[in-house]
C-alpha cells in the first residue's frame, strides 16, 4: 500500500510493504516487508529489510542498510546501518 503524496524515484523496488503519506523514497532504494510512517525520507541506495518499522518523520541517509526487525521511533535521522532487531529511540 502506498499512501497519498508519496514520491517514489527511479529504480526503487517495494515489496509487500506499507508506505504512509508524504514520504520520499529516493533512487534505487529497496524496501521489503516493512512499514514506513508519514513524512519519512529514504535516501539513495538504502536497503530496508523485512519486518522493519519506521515512525513518522524518520530520515535514512544514503547507502544505509536497515537490517530486519529494526524499529525506529519518530523524528530520528539514521546515518549508519543497523543490526537485526535494533530499536532506535532518538
């Protein structure tokens, strides 16, 4: 499901995921079996693995790997890759 106002740029692959409104997914990102909240910004070449959840207004920098079962709470900027099962509060 892709919500209203979502921008999906060139080469993006989305599989079995929910993308809430006004999110931007930049070039060549890959999103699998995940939930992305409102007003998120996903950088170029980001990989978001299965069962990950992003809260509202989360920014993922370019070329970051978000491992499976990662939970990121709202209003956070992620600049480094995560390990499976990570929860990021701030």
